[in-house]
């Protein structure tokens, strides 16, 4: 058996949580492989709307096994809140959520270092979610991190040593006022460590490979999106992990030949939250309209998302990096009322037309658009492809012809049921 991967092809918030929940009945094991509580994955079903940050989106489907893989970074205080809010609506996960001993811990001071770093950057800040993601991965790569497995042995001393070093940086380098915030975070953080102890802490690489050998099916749920990847995104305005298909190998401990289908998910338009280049961004009322109808406000931070037209240059690049086998188009219904829809098919960079997503987006990048007819009808009740308006079928055909990958799922609303397979 192989691991199918579902990941974002844009700048995050494509609707990964919704689709993982929809696909979960087909899988035995649902895993997260990178990122942390910078993610906000929204699921809606039976009038429940829930946002997950660290926990895989398979947990609402009964007897499935959910695994937080080694590539994920975990903030115990946020994890505790997630567990509590799930318990409040009747979902007890201690038997079906497993956590890798190799997953790194976001320490209270990592969050403060994130805040200090962003404040020091001023106008050139990344627009981080301030969850401590960058500092935690920096310590991981610098071989200074603490991992979930560390809570099992002599933890307090290891914790103290790391915190003391961080405090020195906060004081001496950033001159950052941390004392009250640290005292507040620490209490909840250690309460969170106790919640983590209620779960099975495992060698997840062995577990996942054993599951595959036993014929079980596994799906890996990406966080963020390809354009936020630490290597291939718009550096430095990126997150600090590999959000791409290859990240599933390092973030779960599976060999490259174990990757099966790669589901690439994108919105029928584009959004980005935080700083950084965004070629098709609309700073006018059309962008405002997309934000309003699409309810484009961050699931984790509540920040308004920047909106723009679909960018096929960026999508083609993301498909290449990930080896996408199936495309999933989300939020088609958000375009219901548009008379015409624009779609970016090339960039003009300093006067030269290109189809290849460039490394440098700082210069004069002018998106080139094709204009398609809108469908101007309500898609939210459409339940099969046979009921697609012709203009929607045309939009999908145009995308498939350009990208040379089939669109196998179209989403027409936030609810689990508003999902059409083709
Ligand atoms: P994720 O981070 O990729 O899981 O995506 P988010 O949950 O951050 O953002 C997606 C948002 O769009 C959520 O509020 C979803 O409820 C909502 N959503 C998902 N699919 C659709 C859709 O097809 N139509 C509409 N209107 N909303 C959707
Ligand atoms: P999901 O999984 C959208 C963005 C932040 C910022 C940059 C770096 O819900 O799609 P970080 O906190 O990682 O240091 O922030 O990345 N970002 C996201 N944008 N969706 C996400 O996750 C994101 N996670 C991080 O806004 O620009
Ligand atoms: Mg999100």
C-alpha cells in the first residue's frame, strides 16, 4: 500500500480540512506531516463547524486512526484547547489519536521569539501567525529542539535549559518584555503537557510503515500550501517547513516510492494571508467582493485574507513540485455572481512573457489574463456534475487543458455534503 497525500497548491486555506474529512471514509489512517497550529482547517457537517490546528481532520469519522507525524510542531497549550473543545462536543480521542515521539515542541518562549522577531522586522515582517513556528523549526534544524519524546525523561531540566537560553536572546538581543506573557503561557503549557501524556506517544515511522505492510490505507494531510513552502515558496515570506509532497516523506518517515496519489487542492480564485508577493492580487472592489462572499478571514488569526484571480502560472509550478495526480477545486460557489471571471495564464516580467513561475517576484510582474464567462447561478445546491452550468464546465475544462491534470472533485459550499466527484 501507498500513502496518498492531500496538500494545498496555493498560499494555504484552500479547504484541506474539508476535503480530508470527505475522503477519510476511504482510509484507515489519517496523518499530519508538517506545520503546526499556524494551520486552521475548517470542517462543517451536521451543523457543526469546527477548526482544527494540530489534529488531523480524520477525527470526526469514528474508528479511524489519526497520527500526528514527526514533522509536525506541537504547542501543548493549543493542543489542550483543541482536545477540550472536541471533548465538549462529544469527541473523545485518546484511543484514536497517536503522536510521534519525534514531533517537536513549541515552547512558550518560541512564541515570544516569534513576536520579538516580527516586531524587530517592522514593515518587512513575514506576517507570521505568531504561533512560534519559525523559532521552533529553527531550533529543530539547529539541533536545539525539544521533542515529544523528551517529556518522558528528565523533562524539567531539559526545558529549563532551553528556556534560559531563549530568555537571554529575548533580553539581550531583542530587549523584549517577556516576563508576564511567559508566566501566563507557561501555566497552560504545562497543563497541556499533562494532556499530551494521556495519549499514546509512538514511533510513528514504524507505525505507519507497519500499517502499509498490513494493507492499510493512509492519507497524509498537508498544512499551509506550496507557495508557502520553505524552499519553493516566495522566500522569505513563507512558513518554516516543507509543505510539499516530499515533506510527507520526511514528516512521516516513508520512502518516496510509498507516495501514491497526490491530491492538489486549490480555490477557484486565490487568497493569501500575511505578507509577500501575490501577482494576481486584486486591491479593488472585485477583491473586496471575493473576500466578502468567500468569507476570507483567517481561520487561525481572523485576519482578512488578500484575494485575487486564479493564477495558473503558480498552479502549474505547484503541480510540478508536488507531482499532483488529481486536482480538487474549492469554493466554486464564491464565483456564482460574477459576470466574467479572469484567469491568469502568463506573467509579463519586465516586458518578457513567461509561463514559468520565477524566483524573483520583486520586479515588474504583470499577470496576463484570459476572460471567461461566469455562470451566474447558485451552485450551492448542485449535487452532481450533470447539473453543472455550461460556463462552470467551461471554466474547469480551461483549467484542465492548461494544467494537464484532471479536476476530480469540485466543492460548492463549506459543508461536507457540498462536494461533487467527477
Ligand atoms: P484549510 O486551511 O485548507 O483547511 O482551509 P480553511 O479552513 O482555513 O479555509 C477554507 C474556508 O472555506 C473554511 O471557512 C471552509 O469552511 C470554507 N470552505 C471550504 N470549501 C468551501 C466551498 O466549496 N465553498 C465555500 N463557500 N466555502 C468553503
Ligand atoms: P493552513 O494549513 C494560510 C502564513 C502566515 C504567514 C506565513 C508564515 O490553514 O492552510 P508562520 O506562522 O508559519 O510563521 O507564518 O505563512 N500561514 C498560513 N497562511 N494558511 C495557513 O495554514 C498558514 N500557515 C501559515 O500568514 O504569511
Ligand atoms: Mg486554514
